[in-house]
C-alpha cells in the first residue's frame, strides 16, 4: 500500500511540477511580449509624418518614437483593432520575431485588403449603402406613424446584420420586413407580445457580382432579411433568384440607392484627397487600419454637402496624424501638464512661475482708516470668503466631499475614465485563458494589448482619485507660509469661490460673491504673486497639476499576469512532496 501511495504521490509531484514549469515559461513569454508592445518603436513621428521605424534608425531631436501600444491606446475602436489583429495573425507570437517585423508583415498583409486605399473605398461604399438604407426605411409611413426608426449598429463587427428597429427610447421595436406584391419594401409593426424584433443585413453589389451576394446569403443562414441596392434587386428579380430566395424564407427588399453612384462618390473623394496628400506616405497602412471607419464620419458630411472636399481631406489627414501625436504624449493624457490647466482655464500657458510657492500674502499692516474702508467696500465679500475658508479649515465634511468629487469629475474626469476601463475590461476578459500562466492557450498580441490598456486605465483612475482626495489639503497648504491665520482662511475662501463652478460650490452666497467681486475685484484678500494678482483658476490648475504628478509617483502599476504565490498545481506539488518525504521517513523508521 505504501508503494502504491508513493507511486501516486510521485505522479502528482511530476504532473504539478510540469504545470508549474510551463507556467514559468509562459509568464516569461508574456512579459517579453508586453515589453515589445510597450517599448519597441514601430514608427517615428517627425515633422507631422509617420516614418516606419527600421532596425538601427537613429531617432534625432524633434522626433518621437511610437510604440504599438501607443497606436492602440488612442485608436477610435479598440474592438475593431483587436478583431483585425486576431483575424490576420495566429495566437502564437514567435519569440524570435521583433515587433518591427511583426508590423511590417501586418502592413504587407493589409496592403491589398480593407486598409488599402481601394479597400477603404470599398468600405466607404458599404457604409454609404447602410446610410442610404437607414434614410430610405425611415421615410416609410408605417415606421413614422409608430415612432419607430431604423438605426445602424454601433459596432462595425456586429455579426450577421447591420440595422435594427427601435423606438425613440432605444428599446427594440416589433417590426417585420416583407416584400410587397410589386417588389416594393414593406414593414409591418406587429403585436409587441410576439417579440418579433427584426434586424436587416444591408448589401450593395454591382450586377456582375450578383453571385457574390448569393454566396453571402448561403454563408449566413441565420439572416432572413436583406435590403439591397436598386441594380442588384432588379437583376435578382430578372434572373428568378428573388423567387428562389423567397421560397427559402429569405426576404430581399429594394433600397433607393445606386451602388455605382456610391462607388463614384467614394472614389472621387479619395481622388480629391490625393491632390494634397500622398496616402501611402502620410497615412501609413497600419495607422489606416487603426483609425478605420473614423474617416466615414467626415465622409458623411462631405457626401451630404455639409463639408467641402478640402475640409474632408484635412480632417482625414488630421485623424491619421492624431494617432501618433496623441500616442506620443502617453496614454489618456499621461502627465497632466497643460491638459489639466486648459480644462480649468484655457490658454493659461505657464500657470504660475515657481508653482504655488510663488503665492505671497496680500496684506501687510493696515491702519484703522484702511480697515474701516475695507469693511465698507469689501464687507460682504470678506464675510462670504471667511465663511467658506473656515468651513474648509474646520474640515466641513459636506463641503470637502463636494470639492473632492467635483475635482475628480470636472478636472481629472475619473468617472469617464472608469467607463473606459469597464469597456476595456470586457475586451480583456475575452483573453483570460491566454494570460493565465497555467492554461495551455498561447498568449497573443491582442490579449496582451487589451490587458495592458485595461491595467493602464485602472492605474490612471487610481492616480486621479488619489490626486482628488489630496486637493483640499494641498489648497490649504498653498497659504501655509502666511503667518496671519485670518489671512490664510480668507485667501483660501476666495480661492474656493473663484472656482465655484469647477468645485461644485453653489447657492445664494456664491451668487452674491460673484455680484460683489465684479464691483470690487481688488479686495484685500485677493491672491497675489511676484508679478501681481493671480487668477484663482490658475492657482487651482497649478495645484491640480502638482497633486496629479505627486500621485503619479506614488501609485504603483500592476503586473500583466497575476503574481499569485499559490495555485492548485503548486499546492499539489508541495503537498505531494511533503507527503512523499513523510512516507520515506516513516519507512526508514
């Protein structure tokens, strides 16, 4: 029995040891891939142009190296980027492959695909078809009568269908799409209890490519409803294929647009773009893939006459350049700097020379006559700023909470960042197995990219929340060098009320303060610096910037894979080892 137990334990020992050894190797691969994605340059930004990085290239002054993660972090649609990468590359990323080779291969593979100029023309033609289908369906009396509208799905990778019907509040509408007796498009609003929520696929083809449409129908058996361009519908009807489709439960209805006209519009747009822009040079293929359908928003304005071709070209160019420019500053604003300052007080430039330490006391000594004059002129202002300054110094929990919450949302935008983190987390969850050291699935580029972005957003949110909670003490500290306690309180009160909107402070006293401050802007407790009066908004901007940078230094970033010290296989390994040693000891005794 002892021998059998020993064999079993040795088996467990070997199995768990094998799993742990593989986990260590996988961790090392994941860390290596993360380093490549975050640190290896794939492009260099110089003179507003992206230049593909080549091994050994010297990045001189005035140039910025752009990593793959920086491209990803500022892309419009992260899901689209991950899908493109997943579709074009296998999960395994060879250890001996540099990221530069990876991106070069990526560019080569998409050159003739959806991210090439011709590919974008095709994509835009399809988008114009969807727009035309929406416009056409929403003109149908049956939908108007019931307050129902056809809308596009937000995600361009939505499986199967392109459009859905909904009420004004966004809830699904019970609609059936049926072909009329004369081949026209008809929709019927049915009893909502039946829960018929139709979705439609939009297809736009030339007559010569009718067989491609039929192939699409065969490969999407779950789609029952199609709306197509005029030329394609006429060809399907003439060739008898419309009846064949109807007999198999596939409804095909005509839209009111011409595929040929849309191709001409999209081609004309890019011909115009090329007049002032070498697409192959100024918009790298990788960047095109990353900003994808962002161009369509500008093209919608162009095709509907809301923008000129030149405006459209400029916007498309700006979108392409925006990717590396934003990436070069680090993700989501990285260090606050001018980002925070311009939110509070746009165009402030250098806020306060020497930081908040340059603020000096406003009042020296004053005579009895001056005190009486000040009380007459500034009495109401002094009373209000004294009250608010005292509330902060006395740790009024309601006011302090209000200030911290409004700094978090109005200055640092932590709430918006958390929403982004939630969405990023949902994308990252798809790849959990790939980043689990004990799972057999190989780690892919999309898995690591999505995980890095989620962790960075959470890390950034933690920084901003920490900075928000430190603001009140930092504002008090701004005046700590002023000896007179009354001056400190009133100057702090003036700083609070001078930023009432940003800090969420409101009420009758705030209104009265604003009324009085217009009449007497130079009251005795106005904040002054070495060069004169300082705008309270500039002071707050400086404090917010300084607290952000301090929080940035203190908050540690998480690692990409869990640093778990225990795992089921580790428990098995050490348990089996312990029992084996025990049995051997027992035998010896």
